[in-house]
């Protein structure tokens, strides 16, 4: 599966839910089920390919600057939290994801981020997109053991980042001066 196809499936799920595609609030977030539905229409091998490409996409956002943006937006940047943030960022679609990887401060333009800065709800992260992929595979195959094995095998042959990518910077999220310098629009929203 190439990256165009992968983003096409995400785009199809987003189109299926229309203007609610960026509503990350639980419990009635419509996008996860829409993505499961799109993926369940695929062959098992395609779902496996989607999963592997998802890991590649998520890994491409494993960056210092995005970690600090996640800290400002969601209030923390633990390993699990940053994994969820990157998964949810992918669900926002290719354009938003690509802009954010290139310039995390662009996330200040998102209505959801603005609402979050005012304490009005919203969320970017998604606990685990991999569960959605597994749910789709389960619908198609009736089990997930073969998915787990195939993905584990594929990932064992991939070079994956062990450290955050991009320019290293002071990762002290309490350093407001650094945040204001590097992420000025997000800092203006979240730092008083």
C-alpha cells in the first residue's frame, strides 16, 4: 500500500462523517467507527498493509517540536500520550498532519485547538488507532492473531526512530520562554 492509498482511506472515513470528522470528544466520536467500516471493506492483506503504513506515518511525527506542541495542547507529553497524539493527528487528515509535522505551530489554526485553549472541550489524541485496525481485521477474519503476527514480522524489518527526530531543543515543558520562541501561536493560546 502506498501513502496515497493510505491517506485515501483516512480521507474516506473523514468524508463519511462530514463536519464531525474533527470531533474528538468521546463518547460519540463518529470517526473511529467510520474508519473501521472503511477498513473492513478491504482484504485482510490490505488491512495488514494499512497497519504497517500507519506505524510509518505515526513514526514520521516522532519529533521534538511536535512533542512540545502536544504538551501545550494536551497538557502532557508522556510516551503513551504522545503516541495517542500522533495517532489522532493522523486522523485529522493528510493536509493537517503534513503541516503539523513541518510546522507544529500550525495546529493553532485548528478550531478544536482553539476550543481546548479556552477550556471548551475537544481533543486531538486518539487512544489507539491500532485498535480500530484490529477491529476491522476481526470483522473480516474473525480473529486477530494473524494480524498481530504479520504486523510484528513487518515491523521487525523496519528502521524505526529510537529518539525524537528533528532539531533537539530544551524539552523542559515548563520553559515558557522556549515555548514562546519556538511555538509562538500555540504559546499565545495556552500560556497566560
